[in-house]
């Protein structure tokens, strides 16, 4: 099976740093600027140093971390505990990126439901592992009918 985007292009896309400013981060995480500044002061969110030094920029890891901290504090966790949990969860970003870089993910457009073709299922390489989107969420299935390219 040939992926829509080749492995090298996927690697370059995933490694390309996407930096956002304070406004974009606060909108994405649904927090105030004063919250962000406080979290920065506490070391929970770390801006990226940019050449001009005039503006704070944040990478995707910090955006996700801010979103998680906000969610967990709304769920009743203390800020310190939420930040600790967010830090641990944000460690998953790199393995997920590596998975997306390595796996020949392809979107099937000829099916009833949105379907991601994730490639051969290692224990049964004659079947393809697919993720199918149903109204109640994503389900993994094995499909012996998708031809390998």
C-alpha cells in the first residue's frame, strides 16, 4: 500500500515547528493572558526563545499542555497537580508523532464511513488494520479485503 504522503514528507511536516503567539495559545487553551503569564512564572508552560526576543512563542507541546492544565483544573485538580499530569501526558506527543511519521496512514474515500487505513496488522499481515469512524467514536477493525499496493 502506498501512502498518500510519502514517509520523508510526513517526517518533514511533523518536525516542522509550528509556533503560536500568546493570543493563539490563550484562545486554543481557553485561558486568560494572566493565567498564561502565571503558569509561565511557575514553570508549567515554557515559551520558545525566538531570535528577536520581542515576542513569546509557543510550540504545539506547550499549547497541548496548556489545554490539559485548563481541563484538569476545571475538573477539580489543583494547579500544581494538573501541571504535573499535563507534563506527563505531553510526553506522549513525541511517540504519537513518531507513529504518524512511520505508519503508512491513508484515508479511504470509497467507504460509507471515514476510514483510516493504518497498514498491515503485524500478527496477521494479510489483513489491514483500519480505524473506522462511527457516530459513537472510532473503532479498530481488521479488513482482509483492502489490497496491498
